[in-house]
């Protein structure tokens, strides 16, 4: 069989199969294979006509009466039949296949298979539907693809899919992780459908993105194919994360407000009896000075003073004092904070390095309240280093992003850091990891309330270096 003949057969729209004088298959063109995909495994040179007809009937391609008619036609190619050497078999709603057998000069025969619409009206209607469907798919913003389930070969992709996923030949290339593609197929097979399954996709430029994929398994030309829509969820997830953060902030504010009322009541109730205890302790100390009871009185007085400090911290957080903002230098605030922790640092050498730019703008803040915020942050860092024995340095930096209207202050230590398990709770009121007598769980909650009252933010920066790094962003003072 010449290459020219094979090339000619390949270019035909009609299905063509050539058989030799022994009724064995010589070749079948691509159109014939596409019309009969369920026979693909048998369309090899040497397959007999009888086997093809038997398998076509068993596999539901041709009805039994059509196969019987084709057998008669093949046996009587040289005779004359009333309806000619052809058979019409249904191929689906609105169309059918016309199968013709004709003799060859070498005693073989040719089978041609042509798709035919039932009437001109049906042809026109189908043509209109195809045009409409084509326009809809071209304009559709969904990333639609049709691909073979086995090798992933893409049969169709919408323009939106090309823009997002590129022009890969296989749908396998749309998945960043092979395991996720396998899980997708596993989920699809039982019910022939998948809805909004989360996977990691690959864009046309090679970057990965969070995706949701929905798909249906359908039959197309006798084989199973996947029609799927992959959606880029990057923007949606970003909005969801922002909303979750806002909800957390609102919830935190509500907790702080409720706790403030509770603490104010408790602190006022404790304040009077504590004042009596402290006063009487001082009187006992004077009266019994130099006696064996002095050490016990000192311990009692120290415990009472500790209680007083706790009550004061409760009152400070509950008081909701009005702000008195004024242009304030970050350097001045940190120098005040550094002086305040001087005694604490002397107990265990910890270097506090203040490295603020000379041109850092002033902030519009309440100096006393923000100074207390920075004292709390530095105190927590010193305690973490001293209690763990890890680290020896705290660094303070700052910057003002152009056009942001804010100043960001960074405190970073090289201590043990914050355990990932408690990151989401560190700003909760009364939550502390310090031992009894070392912390009340009020400090960071107080910092959060004060900074939020200024319209700023305070957050723990995700771990990138050893230790804990806190970022405090506050409004910038207007320059005159």
C-alpha cells in the first residue's frame, strides 16, 4: 500500500477500511477509528471481517440486524441487492451512520462509513446549536477543559483556560502535585462527578496557585472524558483571610471590653483590703523591728505589694483612659522604656540595642501609654531570655514606608521565641506562659488595646529568625 494512498485516506472525512481478498483488514483511516473508538484495539492489519462484525455486535456498536445485513452484503458483493450495498444504523439523536461496501479489483472490498443527519432541518438546527455553543464557550469566563481520562490529552480548552493554564497538551500539567491529580481521579470515578475539590494548580507562567476544581465524567465518541472547570482561588482566599482577621479583631475588642468591666470591679473590691494589709504590715515592721518575726513580716509585705501591682495592672487595662496624642519621638519612647527595665536587665546581662534611623518621623501618639507598651514588650523579651537561658540580645528598629502615613517599630530578640501552638492566643487577656508570680497575662492584652485605640496594629511576625519579633505600627505625625 503506497504512502500516497495512506495519506489520501487519512485526509478523508468519511471513515474508510480496506479489506483483502481473504476479508482481512489492511488499514483503517483516522475518521473510521474516531467513529468506532470501541473497536480501536481490533483495528490492526490482519483482523478478520467476521471478528470485527461479531465484536461490533457484542460491544453495542452495531445492532444485530445491521451486522447480519453487512454479512450478507459482503458475501454477495458481486450480486445485486434491492437497496444497494449499504446499511443505515442509528448513531444517536438526529443522526445515523451510512455504511457502504464496494468491491475492489483484487477481490477485496472497501467499507466506507459516513455520518448523516436525518434531514436538512436537523442539520440546520445542529449547525445553529454548534455556532451558539462555540460563541458561548469563547465568551465563557470559566476555565473549561475536556481531556481524556487515561493519558490526560486535552481535546478542548476555553480561552479562559488557555489564559490561566497555558497550552499544555495534557491536563496532568495543570496539577502541581501528582498525588492531588490521583486523588482527583479517585474522587471522580465513583459518581462521575467532583465539586469544588481543593488542589494546587500551575499557571501558564509556571507559578503555583490554590485552586478549586469541579468536573464531570462523560462519554464522547465512545470513550470516557473529563469536562472540568479549574478556578483560581487566590483572591477569594485572600479576602477570606482578611475577613477572618477582622472578625478576630472585633472578637478581641469585645473580649477586652467585657474583661475591662470585670477587672475594674475586681480591682476596686481588692484595693481597699489590700491597702489595709500593706499599711498594717508596715506598722508591724516598725513595732517588731529586730525581732525574729521581721523576716516573716518582710515576706508578707512583699506578697502584699505584689498583689497591689497586679491590681494596678488590672485597673490600667480596664480604665480605658482617653488618649492625649502629640508628636512623639520613637527614640524618646524607647529610651524611657530602656531606663524602666534597667534594674531587670542588671539581674542577667541582656544587651538592648536601639537602632532607629535619624530621619524616622515622629508619631502622633499618647507618649505615656505607648511608652508602657514598649516597656511591656521589652520586659517580656528580657523574661524570655532570662527564664530560658537562650539568647542575650534585644534589637529595636523602625521605619516609615513612603506614603503609608505610619511608623513601624520592631522589637526582636534572639531568645527561645513563641511556640507555634500558642501564637493565636498571645494577645488573649489573662493568657500567660510565665510561672506563677512572674506574669499576669495582662501585658500583651494591654498592648493590643492601647495600640488599637491609636488606630495602629501590633502583631507577632512569623518565625524567620530565632527568637520573637513584634511589629507595632502607629500613625505618623504631620510634618509642619
